[in-house]
C-alpha cells in the first residue's frame, strides 16, 4: 500500500537480512520495495559452498541460496529496484531514498540491510583464489580445511578468534602479523601463543598468495624489517583484518559506533530515528553469520510492521 505517494516499507540490501525482511513484510501485505545495491545477494554471492545453514544437509552454493531467498520474497509481493542508493534523507517524514540514477523513493519505514564487507589485502592473487583457499570467515569455511596447513593474516581479536577456531580442523595454523606485537587483547593473544597448533610469523606481510589453476598451494611473506622474502606451502589463507560496515550514507543521520556499525536498541532493530530499522552485518559486529543475519531481518520486518500499526 502507498500513503501520500510513499511506500510502507523500503529495504536497502538483498543479502540474507534484507531478503528475509522482504519475505516477512511481503507476507504482512506491506508490498516492500527492495533496493539491490552494488552487490545483489550480499557476501554470499562469492561464497562457493554453505554447509552451516539449517535445512541444507548436503550444502548449497551461495548464489543458489540467495536466488531462492529472492524468489521467495517475490512470491510474497516484494518488488525490486536495481542500483545503488546515493543518499537518504531521514530528517523528513516520509523518508526519502535517492538512487544513483536520480530516482527518489518515499517511504514510511526504512529497513537498512546494507551489510559489511571484509577488508582484504588488495592482492590480485587474493582475488584469484577467493573461494578456492582464500577466505575471510573461519566459521564459514574451516570445515573444508581438515588436517590442512593454513595461514591467518591479522593481529587483532578477530585474527586470534579465527586462528583458535581453526585449531578444531586444521593440523597447523600460522598467524602472520606486520608488527612485533598483536593488537588483540592480552587474554586472546596468550591463548594463541600457548596453543601448540599455532605458530607465529611476526614483522611480516603477505607478498603473494601462491597456487595452481585450481587452488592455493602456498604463501610468500616479506619481512618488513629486512625485506627478505620467504615461501611456505599451505592449503588456505584466512584474511582477518576486520570488516567495514556499509553505513557511510547514514553518517550524521543515525547513531553509528566508532567502527561504523549502526547502533540499535537492545533486543530490537530500532535505530536512533523512529521508523528506521537496521539488521544484519551493518549492525551486528559479533556474529556476522548468514543465519543470524536472516534472523535479524525477520526482527526488522516485525518491528517495522508494529511501528506502522502504531502510527496509523
């Protein structure tokens, strides 16, 4: 339904959070409009195999899963607008969402599901072997590296967590950090240093990820003090240098923490502006999983539906 030319619900993002929100708001007869964004389907579109999402005992490819999400949302009346959002105006009611092509969309409620992108090293070889030995999520992909030798790149708590999680599967984990000391909390650093499966390569950066036509076969490190290059065989490289939430266009209009995550009320997806809700990786700095993103998309849809009922 539209009121004064405004949609009931606009959803920005088509990952698990955004499309789950579309399914729920569609079933509530709110005729959601979903803006695709720069990467329709979100991060799962570059995930080769998903084995930890309930309901798929044999696993499923990321693009196939997101295709199913999209079909289900469309079945319940969700409409899709292609392109990126250039800016939003949350100071007015209804809110205004402006696309890069100049089209303006008015909406009574806005669900932000713009996600986050893993930070990468920027090497062409990293891009080449992404999904074929290069990963940014141990929780997602560690299972594929049973009894393998892997490298983890990073020095913060995320890197420590990734390395410790990988000890459940890999036979040997090497943590690479460009400095002499980790940035991680002391307790996390100690856990890594004391683990017999984990070795350290400090004062080193990744110079190149090595591989054949199929997969990663090794890594080349550079000593930042001497410039010396060293090559090591390995089966996988996990890049753990952080995530960047896609929240820039909301700066100055919503409460956003120092890391770029949109702040939401406790046990809710409500943001600092009434009628605006955030879900998925753009506000979740803890779990960052497809299933938790989908769950928060459901929450955002229910919150938006209840908000609309309260103002009518």
